[in-house]
C-alpha cells in the first residue's frame, strides 16, 4: 500500500523545465505500466516545448485554470473538467492561458516495457 498527502509532497520542476509537479506515484513505486501520476501546476504564460513520447501514452485531467493543449496540429482549449488522452508518438505542447492545475498520468506502451 502507498499512502500520501498531496500537501506534504514537495513540488519539483517538470522535465520540461516549466511548471511544478507533485508526484503521487512513479514507476519505481509500482509494478504496473504507470510511469507517473502527478498534480502539475503551470503559471499563466508557461509552456512546454513541442515533444512526443515514443514509449508512453500521456493523460491530462484539468482541475483548474485554462490552457491550450496542441496535439499534432490540433489546438484544444482546455479548462476545468476536460480530459485529453495523447497517444504514443503524438507530438504535443501545453501552454497555460491562466494559472492551471492538472493531473498528469503517464503509462508505458509496449515499446516502454522491459
């Protein structure tokens, strides 16, 4: 069993060098294909580089704020309650229009399993 309280988790910089995440669970804590579940915050104007994951699907659940999530060439306006699933290999980029909080979930695909 793993039990954590979100307020006790120290925020850390995301791998994109923008935004802060509080990691609820990561791949070395589970035997599942989950690579990470985190609560991530972006300040207005922060944006990730356009990138893709060759061995991971990524899921986004927007908790608060507004952002634009571009997947391939489609811009998706996202706000509280929106959920987006980004498939393995799809290029994507997130830009915060307002201060934004979201839950991010990464899940390894066959290419990412050993």
